[in-house]
C-alpha cells in the first residue's frame, strides 16, 4: 500500500535512505484516478526497496509549492535525498516501472 506523504512527514520519509516516489494527486482529478492504481501496484511490488507514496495537493500546500507542482498527477522520483526524475501527467505502468527501476 502506498504511504500517505504529507508536508509534515516528507523529510522523515526522505531520511530513511531508500529511494522515494511521490504521486501528487487530488480526489477530483480524473487522470489521477488512472495513475493511482498503478502507484498502489508499484508500492506493493517494490515495498522492500523503494518508499512509494501519495501526496494529496488539496490537503498539503507546502510540499507541492516546494517542488513547483502546477499540474497533477505529477510523480517525483528521489534518490539519495535528491529529486532525479519527474513524470507529469498520466502514463503506462511500464513507463513508471522503468523510472522506479532506475532508482535501484
């Protein structure tokens, strides 16, 4: 299951030393509803290697602002505490899988 990533727990999650994937989304966003199940599947598949979570942009304003999130869904990929990749908009599971594998 994907983690709930918030303004308050982001630094704690990043500090765990694993690669991190964050899906910025909102409940009213159509394309987010297509990406959501993919993120959940990846969270299960990579649960021992990568921390994968979701950040609701309606509930958290600081984190989306910090990373300049202007469109959702936007998925950010972090390695060694630094953002290394970004996917704006919906795409296939295989495209997300390729980006997650690049973190390992």
